[in-house]
């Protein structure tokens, strides 16, 4: 089951000018994070990057929950990466144990380099390592997304303050 966030906003103004179409339709800004073996969340980073000057106060109120959401996603990805890293280490350990056992049983001397070469040729280990690379890529994106939401929060706070000052000066304030 893949969950999608309901929030959908237009792309940021700079997006079409600087991001080629083939990149914008890739997994650069959209990807899926596995929360558990049966639940996945579709991540669309663009939806939360835009600052809408017409609804500054609303965005000011929403930004903490956005930060919590993205921070939780970051934490979830960190845990998934750690889990996968542990699986890889365990796989390497089991492979090493089997290789050494088989070599001893066959009365064959085997060097560390030979053990390493046999381990590196393991297809299951390769699949796990490719999966780890992909997850680390998503983890990096998520880290910068959390950082961007923090910056957005600071900007919106400043803009909301300026809007209050401006409303007070024009007599629109309460």
C-alpha cells in the first residue's frame, strides 16, 4: 500500500526555468519511502518548498507540522539505512564463515583477498548494496529537505513580521 500526501501546490517559480523536464519528471523530487514491508509513502518534495505570499499567516502556522513530517521521514530513512547496513554486514559475515569453512573442509589455503573477491561476487550482497546506495541518495535528499523547511520557516516568520508592521503602518491592523 502506497500512501500519498494530499497537499499539492504548484511548482516553485524558479523550477521550470532551471530544472530540465527530463529531470523534473524523474525521481529527483519524487520517490517512495518504505515505512514497513507493506506500507510505503510517496514523497513529493516540491509541494512544501513554495512560499505563497498571499497566505503567509497560514504557511507560518503550517510550517511546524511540515517540519515534523519531513523530520519524521528523515528519521525513518535513517533507521531503514541503518537496518540495511546491518543486513549487509551480516551477509558479509555469513559469507566469510561459509568460505572459510568450505576452504578448510577442502584443505585449501585461501587468502584474505580471495575471500574478499568471492564475497564481492555474491549477487544477493550486490542487490543489498545497490539498495543501500539508493536509500542513501534518498536520505541525502531528505536531509536537505528538512534544512530547506527550516529556512522556509525562518523566511516566512520574517515575512509575516514585515506584513504585520506594514499593516500597522497603513492602519489595517487591529
